[in-house]
C-alpha cells in the first residue's frame, strides 16, 4: 500500500494528488471538489506557499494538464 502525503490548512486535511517540479496539487479529503495548488518554498523544503499571481496559477494548471495528457 502506498503512503499518502497529507497537509493541513485552516483545520482541513488535504492529500497530495500530484507533484510537478515545485508545485503540489492538493485535494480536500472530505470534499474532492476543494482543490488547491501550492509551491514549495525554495529556501525551506517544509514550507508551502500560495501562488504569486493568476499567471502562475495558469502556468501550474498547464503543467498539470500536460502531465495528465501524457505529454511529459
């Protein structure tokens, strides 16, 4: 059985769906429609940061769709 990585935000648990580069794609364990993208702080591997802009969000989504489409 594979171990699942969990993260907590605002007293909600999110599990790791995918990791691409420094981006983590997370889903709420109680509500699969509640998803988020965070990035690893380049100075602290154990710190997750929100994305800086709408453009970065779009770039992160593009990476995910390429991976899911088998382009990577």
